[in-house]
């Protein structure tokens, strides 16, 4: 089963559950179309998947940057103690800035972030 069909199946199953919770197992009195509820749920699933993929990419790029910053200078290059302190200080500052940006982005995507899922 492809991703789109699986997403449709999961969204429809979730929509059925939502309507059963509201109207009972027999869905007696339900005037809401299953497809309408399913579409809203699918949209939320898709947004979550996009955000998760973006966040995963951000973390991967962040770790690549930290790895580059943590790589020692090329061999054969000697630094004075002051130059070495400066280099390490600059790298640590960049790592701190990067970590702060990643943490802010991660918090913005967390469960307490505002939702732009359309209302029914």
C-alpha cells in the first residue's frame, strides 16, 4: 500500500472513531459526512509529517555543522595559545548559537505550538 492510500485509510479510520465518540456506535443522528472529517484529519496528519521531516532535516544539518566545528584544524598548523583560545571560543559560540536555533525551532513545533488545522 502506498503512503497516500495508507494516509487515506488512517484518516478515514480516525474520522469514523471521532464520529462514533460523538454519535455512538450506530452514528444515529450524524449529519456530518465522513469524507469531510477525514479530510480535516488527513490535513493534520500531512502537516505533522511535513513538520517532522523539516525538524529531522534541521537536526541532521545541525549535527553536521557541530561535527565540522568540532573537527580539529589541519595537521601541521600550529597555533599560539591565544590563537587557539580564540579559535575554540569562536567555535563554541557558533555551537551555542546553532543549539539555540535548533532548540527554538524544536519548541515551536512541539505539542504546545499553535495549530492551524481547519475547524469543522
